[in-house]
C-alpha cells in the first residue's frame, strides 16, 4: 500500500524525504519540493 500512497502524492508534486518501517507499519515523510518561489 505504501507504494500506491507514495505514487499518488508524487503526482501531486510531493517528494519522499524519509521512509520509516516499524514491523507491519510504514510511515512516509513527504515534503513540497523547494522551487525557489517566494510565497
């Protein structure tokens, strides 16, 4: 399932920063890429 979740978030422009696995659980840490746009 983590692969499908990651793919869906990547389509929205997020990038994987860290993937943590603890037993059967996987935590995906995602972030917005730094695009150099001031906001």
